[in-house]
């Protein structure tokens, strides 16, 4: 009975640690999603503020999107990616991915730094 009680306590501790890890990961994810304001500019960190997203490019052609992004941010590399393609999950401040619909050849989500 004593062994069962100790195992039960250890399991409760492990579960609590898992919950904390999940909560921390969620908080980091929310922070990364809110790096920019609604107008696409960084909220802090650069002076003058740099564009970090281009919601107005949804529906445009990939070449239009690429030239607009490079005009605003010549310091980034633009990657044209077909919607649904596998990509790495790393965050890079020097990269903007432009997701394009395969059939329509149009930008399907707002390009953003990352």
C-alpha cells in the first residue's frame, strides 16, 4: 500500500510537469504569433519599425508578392511555397514564405517573416 501511494504521488508530479511544459510551449507560440501589429509592423525592436507581414498581398501573383516584399525588406529571402507543402518549423528573421495555391497561382495567406 505504501508503494502504491508513492507511485501515485510520482505520477501526479509527472502529470503536473507535463501540464507546465504544455502551458509554456503554448505561451511561447502565442508570443511568436503576436510579434507584429495588425498593420504588419514590428511592435518593438527596430527603429524605424520594419514590416513583418504583408496581408494585402493575399490574392496577388507570387512574382508580385516577391517584388513587393523585397522592395519593403531587401534584407530577407523570399521563398515561394505551394500551399500544403512540408516546410521546416524554425523561425528565421531573414525569411518570408509566400504560400501559393497550386491551381490558381495566387497567394493564399499573408506572407510573414519567419
